[in-house]
């Protein structure tokens, strides 16, 4: 579990992690303490979406337009945000909503932030995920009465659940890059040889895992592990360590 969390922090594009295990073994506690271990991030001061001053992928449209016009924006450092997605949350609460009255009377796009906006560049945590069936992509678009607002929503997706609450549908499990089973008993520049890439694909084929996502996630996770160890090249041992978490589900 801890390894999966560390690898997703190193490379969020691995796709998050689903943690399954019995009650009372520290799943939620571990996830919540993770935020305290992470370094601060640079954001554009006053921006609601925690826009990165250098990365277009995680910039709100207003910040992106100002930077492209050559305007210099103040930058500050903040702690990474962790957002809990509560059960029973409405669509407006999750995605945000547009104030139509203000748009019609004042002619401005008034957007009430949802949880996806607040989670941008942070962690979105779903506890007891068995009881929920929702996922998010890198951008969130809210449309109402022909008014449309988009904002970045790129985050580390972490879910946890108890097997006793029921199994998760395969379509939902596929939203997570990695899967960690916990029992009561308890930007990098690396290379990976073509031969090892082929071996990853062969293992995935032997397990009858459809598509190429398993290959991609295993490659990313192996590179993240090698980076964590301070190495500049992936070994077969690195792959063997992460591949069960990448293909099990």
C-alpha cells in the first residue's frame, strides 16, 4: 500500500491507487498522513484552481490567457490539498455549478467551485469506495443553459474500501492505475530496456488482461520505483515488485 502511494506521488499519471482491506488497519490514516510528507507546490497566487505557473496541463483558463499575453503573475508556495469525496455528494457539489442569475443579470460567468476544482494538483480521496461509482478525468466541464466553464482537475485519485461491503465492478476498478490489497497482518529521466518492455507485455498477455493500459502503468510504476531508489535504469526486480499491483485488478 505504501509503495503504491509513493509511486503515484512521484508520477500521478500512473493513475491512482485502490486500497482494499479490513476495517481498522490504517487505510484512511495512512492516506491522510501522506499529505504531511509531501513538499509544497508553487501556484499562481489567488487562483481558485491552484494553477501551476509553468505547466499548461494544470492551469485554469484565466491564468493561461494572462500568461500567454505576457502578464507576470505572483507565485506562492502552498501545501498540497487533500479533498474528501463524501458519499451522497450531489453532482453540483462534485463538479461545481454555474450561477445562471448572475450570468444573465451581470453578464459574467460565475462559477461555484466543486470538489474536482479544489482537488486540482492535490489528492482526491474516496473512502468506502464500494458504495460509490464515480470517476474523474484531467479536465472538468460544467454546462448549464448554453453557458460552459472548464477547469483543470488533475489529481492523485486514491480510493479505499472493505471487501465485506461488496465487490467493485470491473469498469470502476479500471479507473485506478494500481490496486493494493492490505491484510490485517500486516519527473524523472530513466530508461527501461526494450527486452524488459516485451516481458511486461508477455506477462500481461499470459494473464489475459485486455488492452495496453496494464503495460503502460507497469512501465510507469517501474520507472517511479527505480527513481525512488535513486537509480537511473529499471531492472527486472523493479518490474517484479510493482507488476502485481498494476495487473491484479
